[in-house]
C-alpha cells in the first residue's frame, strides 16, 4: 500500500536514502540551545546564599516579572524532576522487594 508521506517508513530506509536535514531540524536545535542557555542563566542565580537576616531585595517593576516567573518555573521543573526520580527509585525498590519476598 503506497503512502503519501514524503519520508521513509523505517529508519533502515532512511539510512539507505541518506540523512536529510531540514528546516524543522534547525528550529528544534535552536530551541534546545535556547532552553539550555536559559537553564544556565537562570540556574546561575540560584547558587547565591540566602541570608535570613538580610534577604535580597525584591522589585515589583514590570521588567523583573518575566525573570521571576522563569526562575519559579525552573524551580518547579527541578522539583518535578526530583519527585519523578524519587518515585522511580521507590517503585523499583518496591518491585525488587516483592520479588525477593516470593
């Protein structure tokens, strides 16, 4: 049954025809580079020590709100990744404990 798609059905067929680098690939590579750059920039500010007696000044100017939002989203993603890792480790150890109990 012929397909109307412009790309090969399998990876083997694609390797036989040769690799085609398109504009979508360039857009994805650029997006990944921008995300890594944002991670480096926003993550660099998280290494600052927090002093309870002298907290950092927080500005409510509109120009800082996207920055604060990006830092908050980064912290949430780090917490999500840590929770996912913890859940995976506990699920694996629980499965192994069940197998040993049998």
